[in-house]
C-alpha cells in the first residue's frame, strides 16, 4: 500500500451547514484568461516537444500576467484606447540534444489561438500586446525532470493536491450557470460577453446568486435594449436554476447598474481586462472549476505547470479523480476528501502521503469502505501518467 490512509471524517457536511459560499470566474474573466493562456502554452509546448524529440521537456508557463488596458464604451459601439498587456513568462527548454526548439514562437502562437477560440470580440492582434519572456529552467529542476525511477517521473517539488466529491447543490448551480451562459445564451445573444462571474450564497435553504455579466456595447443601442437583454438573461438563468436546484433560488444580475444615469456594464471586447481589471494565473478557479471557501483547497496554480512531474498540477487533478471515483463506486459516501503530498525528488506514484477522508451516510461503516478506496487510489497511482496524457490531449480542465 503506497502510504494511503483512509479514515472517517467527523464534520458537518457542506449541505448541512447554515452558510455556503461558492464562486466561479467565467472564461472571459481576466484571471481565467490568464489560466487559459498558460495552459494552452503548456499543451502546445508539450505537443511540439513530443513531435521534435519524442518526449515532453521541462517547462512551466504558470506565471502569465495580464495588465488591463483602457477602453471607452458607448451604446452602439466604443473603442479600445490602450491595448491589454499580457506577459507570457515562465520557463521552457529551448535546446535539447542538438535540437533547437522555438519555444517563444510556439508559446506566442498558442496564446493568440487561445484568445481567438475563447473570446469573440477580443482581437489578439490589435487589442493585446503580448510580451514573451520565457527563460530556461534551473539546472537542478531540469535534472530532476529528466530522471526516472521505474516508469514514474520524480516530483519537482514538495507540495500537495486536494480534491473532493460530490459537488453540493450550490456548487453545481454556480458552475452550471456560467457554463450554460457561455455555451448557450452567449451563442444566441451577440450582446453577451465572455466575462461572467457567478457568486452563490446559500443561507439555510435559500440560494442567492449574484452574476456580473459583461455586455458588448456594439450590440446594445440604448439602455432600454440593455434592460431587455438583461431580462432575457434573467429568465434563462432562472430556467437553469430550476433544472439544477431544489432549493429556492434568487437571481441578481449586474447589481452595480445605475439605470437612471445610464451607467451599465458595457465593454467593447467582452472582458473587463480591457478597462482596469488585471489577471494572474492561479487567482481564480481551482482545477474543479470553482472557488469554494467552505472546502479544503490548494493555493497552487494548476494551469501552465508541466504535466510530467509538477505535482502542483498533477496531484490536484489526481485528487479530484480519486475523490470522484470513490464517491461513484463506493456505496454510502456522503462526502469524500482526498489529499496527496509529494516529496521533491521522489517518484510521483509514491506520494509521501495520500489521505482519503470519508463522511459516511448514516448507518455505513468507513472501515468497510477502506479496501475499495485504497484500491481506487492505487489504480490511479499505478497509472499516474494517464493524468499527463489527459492534460496534453485537453481532456482535463484546469480552471
């Protein structure tokens, strides 16, 4: 058994707590844009390394920074006055075994392609100034990266990852609202931007959801049109809430609007990064897509870290996979929390500790769940490079 401990967790389950707070920063939020760009660069570098030398080489692009630009909005269409500045910073291998690798160009191309795919009205050529500053990795970490013990890479850091299952009703609702706005409502309503922030507050059996949704000014001619679209969005979100929540749900959208003065949430490009809102990797959603102050969380940024031996990425993703599989496969689990700790220089499939804490349903014995939970964790550890493959192929979201 690989340092796996299963125990009963005695605490009040999230659903039974009086107050629960859940947040999701949408795809167009500056922090999420930074996460998305960082992860896109890492995937692109990984694929190019595989193509050129047959292996993913050392890199980390998890320090991407966004400095807000300046825009002047107006009903019917405003303009960007000063472009957004994005610093593509981190480490990447640029020379290996006689092969030169244009890491800066690969990263820049990936960043621009990500912006094009994620944002409809943010032009990476005219609305953004990219500054590529990828350095080389430190000698000792590059050495650790290249060494192996058996099949598993060696951990590049002493760090931990955390995951849990299942989502609470409030968590499912907050996550679904942003996803449905982005995937559905935004596609049928051109005036809706990608910067959508959803904050959920549950007090007892009432959930209050506050949404900040950027509108795109060129598709809104006056304040009345704005209010009409906002009302349509309100009805859409209420329908989503009806599908995902049994509790009473109250929805509030763009609560800072001052309709009398015609001061409403307009943007030129669909993101607040155009006008005063900066962004950084790791300041937004955890790798399960949410910010959950009522749950244990790792402060590690998952996006942009290399998918081979950076445990700050791998263990957070792995912990959530193990927690999900335990919840789905083992009868009688109300909540399950997984914590995985690495030790630098040791194989990532042999963590220093892997803790599985279970809150059982009434009448169920955690001791009887232990062997199955250990088996699930060991199966993932024995096939831990599957996480790497899933990340490179874009099968796992990191924010």
